[in-house]
C-alpha cells in the first residue's frame, strides 16, 4: 500500500513568528498536521528555513515540491 504523500507548505515572507500562527494553518480546510512547513524570507535575522530573495530565479526548491 502506498504511503500518503506528506504535504509541503511554502510560507513566503515568513518573518519571525511561528509559521502556524503567521498563516493560520489551523483555519485551512486541509489537514496540515503532518505538513512540512518551509519558511522563506529575505531577512536572515528572522531565522527562516531558507534565506532567499524571491525575485531571484530559479528558486532553490525541487520542481513540484509544493504542488
């Protein structure tokens, strides 16, 4: 039997708040209990998972990682 695919959530401009509070994941109609949440911000002091200027392409993620 196939394992269910883990959802990946990309939070752009995540800032320094915890991601679940920032985007209100508890209010989404989908179950994000086992989601991989990846925060991206330009400011490294916010301590995101990825420091990146989203105006720069290509982005540093695998194709369809957040599909």
